[in-house]
């Protein structure tokens, strides 16, 4: 039974008592029933609005899950799922807040970057001279 149905039931019970319509008590009961009816209608409206918001939040959550899967993939290899095989990502830890920041080659060309977590400006002075690796991410031309 909904709130509005319960209020209607109470009003019916009061009507069945055949109270004197001119008495002070009856007027108070009628005013209380009117207030209860308004409150029940308001709660019903809020329930409907809440249901719509829940549906919207669920849809946003699903979209966010898809976006996270696209951006971050299911494993630690960022490049397998987003067709960025030529773009190398580098993990850097912000010395101020400890946040992990992922940088691509274009970001490494910048003189400074700003930490997205704390806003600290980080100076990037990265050189790949004298590299002995086989990764192909630097200009060492070793394979």
C-alpha cells in the first residue's frame, strides 16, 4: 500500500466515524489529513525523481566503465587496446604528492608539466643519451 493509499484509507476511516463537521476536533483532523496527503504526494514525486536519477547514474557509470576500459585497458599494458603502439607511455611519480603521472612523447618535449593531483609544476629534463637498451624508445639506434 502506497503512502497516498494509506492517507486515503485514514480519511475513509475518519469519514466512517461520522464526526460533527463543525467541531474543532474534526477541523483539526481534516487539516492533518490534508497535510498528510500533500506530504504523501511530495514523497511520491521525490521517489519518481530519484528513480530517474538512479537510471541516469547507472547509464553514466556504464559509459565511464567503457571509457576507463578504453583508456586504461584491463591490464598494465596501456597500448594494446587503443591503437597507440608507436606511442610510449612513461610513468613518473610526483615528488610533492606521490601521484603517478603517465607521460607520452609529446609531453616529454615540454619544459614543465603540471601535476593533475596537486598542481605542482614539474620540470622535465629527460635525456636519453648513452642508452644501452633495446626498447626503441630513444635515439640510441640499437636493436
